[in-house]
């Protein structure tokens, strides 16, 4: 409880003006969790936590360090790069 320190919203980098609107599906933010800084994190807008957990679990179980997942929102599709970090804490 109280382990997440929200550091703010990160505006998308773009050549053009990066305006937000009702078509946005991913929020980019910065936070620290238990003292570990997450400089760029993302969260989906309008989906259940169960969906996000299932998506990231499937990417982790795929066994790759970087996974490209194509998501279709019904009106737009986009690729999402999911990076997986495995920490073995000295176990072999």
C-alpha cells in the first residue's frame, strides 16, 4: 500500500503537434515503485486490469525479451512492443 509514486504524464514525441483526443488508447507515464524508477511506463485507457494482466502474461510466457503484439480496437490497429525482463535473483 502506498508503494507507487506517480511522477506525471509524458506527452508523445511527434514531428507534428501531439494532441490528445477521444481516440487515444494508451497513456504514457512516469512513476517509481518501491523505490525503483520507471522512466517510461504505459497503461491502456478503457480496458480492464484483467486484460492488461493477461496481455503482459502472454508476452512473458512467449519467452522473448521483446514481443510485438498487434492490437485492433475495432477502428484502428497498432503494434505494441512489450519488453520482458526476467530476474532470477541468483537462482540457476
